[in-house]
C-alpha cells in the first residue's frame, strides 16, 4: 500500500478532531412545555374567580388574599377556620379528552398553616372527587397535609388510573379547612394531564444519552455513536434534563424548559450538581454520578454537600439505611453530618443512628417535609422534625482539579423489595 504524504495525515487528523466536537443537543417539543394549567386562577391573583365557596351561599368573609412571605406571586388564599363550620373552596376541572386507564393526573400546590388545633378531627386537607364516563363518581387518592402548623410547603400527587378504572371526564378539586382554628393558606395550585412529543437533535461526540423527567424519573437511557435524532413521548408538565456523555466519560447537561423544576442556580458559593431538581435512583439503576472542578478554599471557608433525600412512598412510614454517598471514592459517614443530626430519638422513644454500613438513614415519605410530633416516626429530638435535609461537611475530601460525588441506592437485591431513592437539589455550598 502506498503511504500517504505527511501533510495528508495531518489533514485527516484535523478532520477527526473537528468531528469529535463537544456534545450538544437541540430540544423541540409539541406542544411546548409547560402545557396550560388546568386549574383556573390557581394563584388567586383574581380572588375567588373560578372557585366556589364552602359552605355555599356565605359572604366569603372567611377568605383573604393578602400576600404572605414565601408565597408565589402577589396573592394567595387564606382560609380562617371556625371550630363550628366546614369551610373551603372548590373548582370543577374538565378533561378533554378524558383521562384514560393507564394515564396520569399530576397535582401540585403550596400550603401554609398557622395556629391550628392539631387535635381537631379535620385539620385541613385536599379532596379530588372524580366523575367518570360511565356516570359513576369516586374519590381519587391524594396527599395528606401535615397536621401541625407549617410554613409554605410544596405537595405533589401523581394519580395513575388503573387499567380497570373508568375514564374520567371531570373532577371537583376541594381545598378544605373543616371545624378548626387558625388559618390554612393555599397557593400556586397546578394540575396537568396529557403528553407531548419531544425531539432531540444530538450533535458532537455523544456516546451515551439519558433523559430524566422531573416528576417521573428516567425516560430514556441509550448508547449512541454520535450525531443522531431521538423522538420520545414525555409528560406535558415538569421538565426534562438531557444528559450526554462523550467518549472520555465526561457529562454535559441541557435542561428544558429553562428554569422549570431546575436545580438551584450556580453562584460564587454554590455549585449545582446537574440541572434538574429531582433525581431518581431505582434499585436496578442505583448510581448517580457528578463531576466538578474544585479549587483551594479561601481562608476560613468550608465546603458542604447539601441535598434532600427520601424513599418514594405515598404515605409516611418506615426508614432504612440505603443512601450511600461518596466524594472522590470515599464513603461519607457520621463525622461529616451537620444536618439533620448524627442520631435522634423518635416520638415513641426509639433511638436511631443516622449512619450505617449501607449509608444514611432515609424515610419512606411522599415529600421532604417536617413530620408531625404525634407521628411515631417523628425525629422528636431534632428541633425541625425534618430528617430529610442533609448537610455534610466535605471540606477535607475535596482536592484541586477534578472531583466526583456519587449517590447510590444501596438496597440489597430482593425480588419483593424495590425502594426508589430520591435525591433533590444536590449541590456544593461554600460557607
């Protein structure tokens, strides 16, 4: 074979180098996300427009719409309770087309409670009364509010119809504060149903691609060989994070829509790990890896790994050590804990250690919110009653240059036990 001239070899090398471009992606979606909110006036900026009052026919004097610190927008709904009256509001939500078996309804809202009587029979809650195509009606399962007073807390419910369920054409959404004292506030009420078609145009040296949804977790994980086109159906709410990996294993991220369900923003003192607010670690795909560049900390400063962690469950109940965290290959343990605490005593008097061989203690729960002191699982010796918020001192584990953080669902294989570990807003904070 004839040898190519040296200049030709250099040109060919240059062509290969140009082809190995940084991974990138163009995302288009039809319809664009987020889809329109099905709840009319869900932020109460127009008072009670679109809502009906309970009890019917009252003068609405028990409702206020003043802005409260921490609410979204300029207004929210505050219901002043009465021990002798069932108070609340409701709205009819119609579905066109109907919600079919196997499809989902997603509900999200903020609540705040002050000076309530936690011993009251009905401390406040949410109800979804659904109307079906076959003329029947039923209540749908939904989250329960914390019985105790609480500051603004976000709640979510993913309601999936069973294959045996009749299609739903409409529902009444009830916001209730029955026979109680104090106030219950609601804000930023959102409901969605349906899907969208997403198209990903991948370019550059892409060898792996993952698509993570902020509500439902991983939608796609594939090996690829460079520029290609991917089409997939995604829920028409929340957001997606497209994670691309090059031949060297370096990861690149793209978030859509920008700012929706996103991780905390980067700053001089905060390094977000990934772009999405919530990450899902099932037992059969149990690792979550991040890489970032570190540099020497200023005198007197420390670095903390911060995140929220829970095991996905529709109701609070139980806990286990399975959230394993490593920084640059070293497993973190008791000495790194700043929050929640190294140990605690529950309301029923049981003593717990936050660390174990398999990692940190994590609760089965529908959300990362403080636990009522009456609940036997409440970490009563922790002032905040919050076992979900982690702050770990990683100052001594960091190095100049490349660093890695790894989260692992350390559940042992079991055919009947499949805990889904959730990591929310992972980030490095310099203080």
